């Protein structure tokens, strides 16, 4: 038996006679690989390249292929060309620096507003009515454009893998959100029977959806060296290597054009979304669909046209961050709505109440809402707790009456609304389904096989199983989380544990409880999630109900601006959420606070630009992140509910950034269109505004 906890960090694992690996990488942004010439190699050191791969030289993830080692065409700076292994990690690093890579240069593929059809790797055109006609004949069209650059996941433990090999099997230890994809990928690359491979997930930490497919690539590279050398291999990225070459959130550029009717309700909307997918982006189809679905947000718009394009470029692989693109769209949409309301002098609360989707209205995907999203209650409670109306009126009068920004205090307050979509579009994850099994043995001990790795979810699951089966928590065990003991399935992400896994465990336990006094033990019950027929989803047309559930929420943020340094500070943020039935309030609050920390750092500190195909700053030490000591105060409230629990893990990232920039807009009367918003950015906005006046 086991408590099922993942082993310690993979980087702490060591095996007898272990070799250390380091990747040999391209030194150009795009071109052809002519030759790789290693230096004289001491005994025990080897360089393995694409020519040494016995199986497929590629990973195939959700229809996208990524080379394990590029054999010929280089697509981005730092693309892996091979792996050099040896018994001394310092000597390995020295030898890698001496490898001579001969290349032939090609012009890099750029990310721009104008692009060739061959550059498009995924797209969605989704519309209702004829928004373009409405825009053409409208007297007034509101237009804004926002851009969100790449963001680094900045893991506590850098990326890597530890591989142990024997005559019978291959054991792979790595921090991954998708263990079975690691197993299947290594099997294909090495041409091994999947039964000979076991993946043991180690501590993931805050993965932020950056450890979904990328660990499979690293595992395949290290496993190749391990099998060919017949020795254990440990591949650990340096902090600098992790920063420069790991998957980042995809940079996004979004333009909104909107028309209001005579009653100032949304009449038509045209949205154009451009996603920089880098050289490879295996999750891009899900990202494109989610961003398209999120384009009108929680609002009702009768006519719309949404164009979403994911474009290939000569950059390292771009992919998901928490929310899979929802946060970038929410930032652009809520900023756009705030500008429209400001220019029309409309109430940010009353207008939203009248235009938000609610029971009986049709969503962007043609789904009629059967239940209220309770936004009126959410907005009212948020306004009450934050004293929103008094503060907004006072700040508006002060900001409009002052003649210079040197007069203090400079304050603003703003509101944003959003819904978090829980689970993948179409309900089931790529590469499998959600499956859980529970066994009660002859000693009335309970064994749960489910991908439940966090302490809070384990605690909730234990309490649930204990209550249903009427056994003590000490008699309940989790099987280990290796691929030998868990059912094949998709990645752990998008609040699937709370919204899917937990209800499956409940169903298994309930079935056992009904059978245990009539049938002999042991009893094993397996349950697989199947979407209700009434919640059909057509992925080809984006019609139906896309998510398992949605979590409505409201954020109000109060901001103050220092007129000497132009540094913004958040006085306080308030979140009001309809999270369904709260099973563990402490765990839910912790999840929201973690998301809030990420949102604050993204909004005010994390600055990552790309120069000549390389991330800047070139040193990860210079990558600014907001320290916990500088996190602003936050208040979190929940509406009472008996509905099924809903995810909350990305809500703050959806809500806080646009509320923050909209509050700044109230102060300086100029909108920030990109993140982060730094003092120098505010100074530039103010200076340009003064020059224009």
C-alpha cells in the first residue's frame, strides 16, 4: 500500500553509475543543419543525434508533430540537435560548448499583422448575423487593440527528467501533468512496447500548464541516451536554459470593434485575434477554440464575427499558461468595454447588468442558458464590500477637476466580470477520458486510483470517501500515480480534479456502499466521465455547451498612482465568486490567492520581450517578478450555493489585469494596452496625452 504521493523532486534522485545529459542546441534562429562535429570525446562520453533514434523522430500531440532532434531544418534559436552524456556534469557542459554546429542561414518567419496562408497553423472564423454590415453603416464604432507578450512559467524546479534503465523496463521520473503522454511518446521514439515503460510523476509544483507536453519531449531525449548507453541518465535544465528555451505563453494581439444600439446595448462586434504560436505549439487547437469562445466574454451580443489565427514564427514553442488564452482575451475585452462605457458616460454596473448573459439568453456557441449566472448578486455584493459607488464618484470628480497630475491623491477604481470555463472544450481531454477506480478489499480498506496529487484535493477526497463508505480515513489509501496504476487519460489541468475527478470518486464510493453488504469483498468499481446528452458539443461548428461548467465572478480593484515616480500601487482588490458548493474553503481561498499573485506579477512586473528570436532579458535573474511581500491586500467572498463545485484556479488572472488597467484609466484618462504596466509606460502615456492636448 502507498499514500500515493509523488516522489520528491526528480532533480534530487540519483542512480548508481548515472550519466548526466545536456542538450546541444542550434545557434541560429532559422536555417539548415549542415553538420554536427563533436570535440574529441573522453571514454564514457557520447553524443546522440537524430540519426541514433530507432523509432519515430517526433512527438505527436493533439495532431501537431515536434521533432525530438531536428535532422535538417532548424526552426528556432536553441532548437535541440542532440544530447551529450557523460559521468561528470561539468565535463559534459564543457564538451557541449565545444561542439561545432555548421548551418546555412534562412530568413526567420516573423509575427506580423500581415501574413501568408502558409504561416497559419490553426484558425477559427465564427460568426452570427452580419457584424461587418452593422459596423460599416454605424455612425460610431468603438475600436481598441491590446497586446499581451509572452510570459515565463518560472518553475520552482527547472525542467528535466531522471531515467533508470534495466533489462526489463524503463523507469522515467519527471514533473509532468500528462504521464501517459510521456509514456506513449517515449514508446514511439524508442520503438519499445509501452508495457516496458513506466512513468512516475514527481512533484509538479505550480506548473501553470507549462508541463503538459514539454516533459514528453525532454523524457524522449533522455530516454534515448539511457537506452543506447544502457545506463541511467539525468537531464536537468540550468535556470538560464529553462528561461530561454522552455515553453512560454503565446504572445497575443487582439483588436475589438464594437457598435452599440440606441439603448447603448451591444449590437455588433468584430474581433480579430492573432496568436504567435512559435515554431511548434501542440496545444494550439484548444487554445484557438477557447480564445474564440471567450471573445464576447460573459456578454450578450446578437451579431458578431470572430477571426482567430494562430501563426507560425521562428520562436521557441509557444503554448498554454493557466487559462489557455482566456486571460488574454478577458484583458482585451474588459479593457474595451471599460473604454466604451467611459466614452459614453455609462454606469459600469448597470450597463453590465443589462448586457451580461443570463437565463434564457443565447451564448456565442448557440447554447441557451438554463440557469442564472447570478451576476446581479455578484456585482451588488462586490460594490457593497468595496464601497464602489462612493469611491468611483469621488475619484471621478477629483480626476476630472484637477488641472495637473501632481495633485494628490491620484486614485481610481474599476470593475471587471468574467467566467472561468472548467474542463476542455468538448468535456473530455485530448488523448483519453477521465476515469477513476475505487476498490474495497477484504479488510474493508479502500484503495483509490485517481490523478489526485494536491494535498487539498486528497484531503477533500478522503473526507468524501470516509463519509460515504463509513470507514476511518486511516483505512483509505491512494495508489501510486505511476502509469502502471492509473488509467490512461489526458493532462491534469483546467480544474478537472474538482469538477470531474471528485464526482467520479463519489459515484464509485456510492456504488460500493450499495453493494458491500450484499456482495463479497473485494469490490472494485470503475467510473468514466461521459458528458450528458443534453450538453452536446459540436467542435467543428463551435455549437453547444463547450465546458463541464463555468464559474462566474466579479473583481473590483482600487489603484493609487505616485505622481513623482509614476509607480502604480493596488490599495485593495475584492473578488466575489459563485463557485458552487464549497467543499474546503481554505483550499479554494488558497487557489484564488495563488492566481491573484500571478495576476499581480503579470500586471505590474513580468516583462519579457523578444529580440532576434531570443527572449530578453537574456538572464533569468533580470526577469522581474512581484515578490510575495509586495502583494496587495485582497478580500474574497462567495455566494451561497448548493450547485456542484466549480473551478476557481484562473479567475484572478481573468479579472484582475483589466480591472487594474481600467482603474488606471480613470486616473490618467488614457488606457494601457499591454502588460505589464510599468512606471515608464505610464509616463509615456501621460506625456503623449499632454502633447496631444
